[in-house]
């Protein structure tokens, strides 16, 4: 009984502490992203609007956005296809990389 | 041969045809700031969001913010919270809000080679 309690307590703790991705790994995995998000003022076409800035964006939001694209809950042809190629770990690493940019300069 | 006034009409029509047919005019940041009171609770006064689950809007591209709000309003982008707020906005409101948040210090425009 005590053993079970300790195990369930551990699960609760683990569930609450969400490990963030690794920005260094994310930098390598983000190579494709920079083709659009790494060019200042780059335009999306049909319809035309500027590709959103993600440098310094919130880590949690970036992970949520990628998962929405992957799961088909947010429409954007290119982003859906890109997100479908990513694992959860990839998304966390990429999000950690972009969130880290422009914070301390 | 075309006379002068016919020529002017033709040039006028040409200019009209070249204008983007978006239905949006230019937003005013100062008006947007006044309209942004509702946004503040989650996205912060200048768009630096308080809850990390919500995006930072400060410094985001104006045209992207317009697209996002228009998509929430039309239902193209689904989010229960944003849908109810966006439903109340006119095109001018969206333009003004986008102009306000875009003019604030925040997100970085990256140049990665």
C-alpha cells in the first residue's frame, strides 16, 4: 500500500513538471523553419500576409501551435505537412530554440 | 484617339483595379490601444502575454495579426475564447488592434542564414 502511494505520488510530480525542450537540438531541427520564419518580413502568399515572427515567442504557445497544426486543428497547408513530420520531442526542442531567441540581447 | 478626360477616367479605373480588394483600411495604433482593454487580461497591456500558453502579440506583424483575428471571427481558426471576442469586432476594430500590438516592443524578426 505504501509502495503504491509513493509510486502514485511520483506520477503526480512527474505530470506537473513539464520538461522543456533543448534549444541546441532545436537549432539543428529548425533548419527547415528558417526558410520562412528566418527571413525578416517574408510573405505568405494566397493570401498575402507576413509570416509570423516566432523569435522570442512563448515556449508553451509554440508547442501548442505545432500540435494544433499536426492534429489538423489549425489550417495551413505547409505548416500541417511540416508538423506531421515532427515528434513531440522535436516540437519541444524547436519551440525551446525559437523561444530563446532575442531574449537576452 | 482618346481625349483628355477619357484618358483620366481610364487611369483612375486602372488605379482602382490595382488596389488590393481586402476590405481593410489602415489601422490606428492609438485607437487600437483603447479597444485593447479586453485583450489585456490574457495578452498583457502591450501584448506581452501573462500566461505562456497564450502568444505574445507585441511586435508581431500587423498583417499576420489581422489574418489571425479575421480567421477567429470567420471560424477558420478554432478557439472558443478567441471566437467569442473576435465575433464582436468590425474590420476597423481588427485593423486598429493589429496596428496597436504590432507597434509595441516584443517579438523579434529573425534573419537566420
